[in-house]
C-alpha cells in the first residue's frame, strides 16, 4: 500500500506541514509507504494547462504526476483559507485527473481556530467527487494546528 500526501500549505510561517509530517510518520510506523509531496518544495506555476494536455508541462508537474500515479491512495491536506481550501492546493489538483481517478482520497484540514477547517473539508470532499475519486467518510480536522505538534512534529496532546 502506497499513500501519497499532497500538502497544500505553502506560506511563510505555515503550520499545516506539521500535520503532514506527523501523518507521514504515523503511516510509516504502520509499514505503509508514505510519499509526502510538499507543494512549498515542489512549486507549480499557476495552471496554464493540465500535465496530460500541456505540450511542455512544468518539470514539477511531471514529477508530481508520476508520484501520484504510483499511489494506491491519496491524502489531500489543506489549511482553511477564507472559508475554503488553499489556492495552492486547488491549483495543484487542477494539473491532474487520471492520477486521482478511482482512488480513495482522504481529506485533512487544519485551522488556527477551533473548527479544524470544516468548510475546507467539505469543499475537498466535493472536489474528490468531482474528479472521479472516492471520498473517505472519515475526515480529519485539526483545530489549533499551531499548538497541536511539537518541533519534531509529534502530537502534543495525549491520544
Ligand atoms: C489567507 C488566509 C486565510 C485564512 N482564512 C481562514 C478561515 O477562513 N478560517 C479559519 O479557520 N482560518 C483561516 N486562516 C487561518 C489558518 O487556519 C491558519 O493560518 C492555520 O495555521 C492553518 O494554515 P497554515 O498552514 O497556513 O498555517 C487563514 C489564514 C490565511 C493565511
């Protein structure tokens, strides 16, 4: 089982990467191959055309496409921005289609406040359906993400 984790928080001072690293480690601990695709480290320009349709797609688009292709399941991780998902994640999702097709995709969202990005989470579920993938009924919402993990990305709160 291979899981690709597409991390859609890219801003300076971001917090959501901590959740992505934590989840990557938890999957690894369960002998599940986890591939963290961090859009801050693998940036994609604003979409001109999808990878499969672009005559000369951006190098990172091709690399991410290959990594998503190899995955049996995918997690999309997004902070909530202005009542929805991050623009960076939506831009990245729009590059691909077949890479997501008929795969289970889990939605993980974060917020600084107490609601864990519930609006972003609903929007992710809608996009998963629209893209022809299978949304997971369980959604992971992480409120107060800035306080949830320590500097090693371990969970601060007791499980
Ligand atoms: C542009 C922007 C818009 C935001 N909008 C919301 C929002 O609508 N709802 C919310 O709960 N938090 C919002 N936040 C706060 C984020 O939840 C907070 O930054 C959190 O740490 C997760 O995002 P990060 O990975 O960028 O740190 C917003 C933050 C930014 C930068």
